[in-house]
């Protein structure tokens, strides 16, 4: 008699004599709990070809069962570890939610007593959203350039159009106001700059350099003097192109 295991069921093969053959109808099966192969009780000299074939099937089945069992154990262990890690992460998230951020001792002088146990509002990064710099909501400023020194006037305008006077100032965002300059032809300069300060422009062709003094440009295009001074006080980049229009 031979016992062939397959999963949790066993197939019992009869033990025939040397002259008889195995009748397939005589094979019976039963449920077992052990996943191991028990083996044959038939002597090697009396085994028929069907028993030898069944013996090879037992060996193959045992190898496959061992492989499947190892694979299932590895997969179950991996799933168990992943579930354990997820539980640990969930516990850490709950601890973070229940425990508010601690305010450092050297910064507690900036808070009221009622705020010491709350979140640390100082050590948070704020970045302006699109709703914080809508062009239709920005203020408009009118500047009178009459008898104003060119450099001081240009620096004030640059601060206003960049928004550096605001608490929400952000270098990479246009947070400033719109500025309108009137009486640009009456702007003043100190010393001998009216005759010594030069403005250059080039047409792009050989010999196309044009040079004129402050006095000459003020008579021809007075607003270009203020535009040139303000543009020179702005950082060079994408934001400056958006700001200076």
C-alpha cells in the first residue's frame, strides 16, 4: 500500500501482488492534517510499473508541496511585517496629533501664557497663494517727481512696486503696488549730473551707439530717465519683468 499526499488530502494506493496490477477503482482518498509524504510499504521487488509511476509522482508532489509551503510562509511573514509597520506608523500619527508642537524655551518670551501649550506659530513657513496677490486688489500710488532727487525717488518707487514694505513680502512673488509718476520732467539731480551723466543706447548695427546727456534726454523723453533708474534698482529675473511694465 502507498500513501500519496496532495495538499490536505491523501490518496491510498493498494498493495498488489507481483502478478496483479493496480485497479484504479481500488484507489481511495482521505483527509489528513499533515502535509508530509509518508511513503510506500511495497517492496521494490514486487512493485509494478504503476506503483513506480506513482512513486515518482509522490516525489514530485512532495517537492511542489514543500516549495508552495515555503512560498506561503514567506508571503505570510512579509504581509505580517507590512501590517506591523502600518500599525506603528498609525500610532506615530496619532501621537503627533495628540501632542502639539513644543515651543523652544528661548522663544517663549515672545508668547503669551495662554499660547505656551499651543502650536509653535513662529516656526512655520508661509508662502503667498494666488488670492494673496490679485492685481485688481493692489493699491495705486501717485508720485509727484517735482524737485525730487532722482536716486532717492527711484529707490522709493522700487520698494513700493516690489512690496518690500509689506509684512507679506516674498522675493519670488509680485506683492507690490502700482505706481504712477507725474511731472517726470521736473525731477532733480545733484552736482554737475545734468551735463556729465550720460545715457547710451545702441541700434544693434556697427557704429550705432548713441550717447546723450541727462539734460538732452530730459528735454526729449523725460519719463525714460525715471524708468532707467527704477529698472536698475530691481533684481534681474522673471519677477522684475512682471513688476516693471
